[in-house]
């Protein structure tokens, strides 16, 4: 059963790296291709920092943190997530996202971002992101969902 979950992480990594490769090979830096103009487009962008460009140029710090995060995810997956499919899924989605951006940082010295979203209701240009970033966000949402469901189940057991 672990193979299924590791497969999910591998699919995320492969999709992330493939889409980034397509952007690097087919787009000039700063080039934008409209998808649902003006709300969604592909914009070739590079990020040498963390989310929203924070801590730019601190590659050694990101390497240490990412290795620790990956180790933590694997430890939790094997020690605490067995028999908890939603928890296992959330961890593997997080793993795929973490490794996807880690590969960029180690091989390119920067992360390739390309999804450009404008939220028209509040006229907000969301920070440019990639598949790995989306996976990290989805993994956190899945984990929060797991925690809420797990807490409700624990309360029912106590009652």
C-alpha cells in the first residue's frame, strides 16, 4: 500500500519537473502566455527565495530545511500515518511538492514559477507559483482536513 502513496509523490514530482522544463525550454524569462486572460496565464518567472521571494539567495538554509522536512514527512508517514489514508495522502502530496522545488534549488539555484493568477473580485495579482507550490498548499489543506476529522472521531470515542 505504501507504493501507491509513494507513487502519488512521484507523479507530483514528475508533473512539476515536466511543466518547469516546458517553461524553461519554450518561454523567455518574463514572457506571458494568456490562458484565460487576464485571470490566468503562464508567466516565465524565477524565484531565488521562498514563498513570495522571502529570504532570497539563502540556498543553504532552504537545503537544510527541506532535508529536515523530507525526513520529518517520511518519519511521520511510517510511524504515525499507517491506517490513516487521508494523513498518508497529505504527507505524500507534501513530499512531492517539497522534492519538486528542492530539485530546482539544487540543480538550477532557483525555482521556476509560471502560474500567474489574477483574482478579479479583489483585484489581487496572486504570487506566481508552480505545480510543487500547489501540491504543498493542497497537502496542508488535506492535513488540516485530516486533523479536523480525526479530532471529531476522537471526541466521539470519549463521549
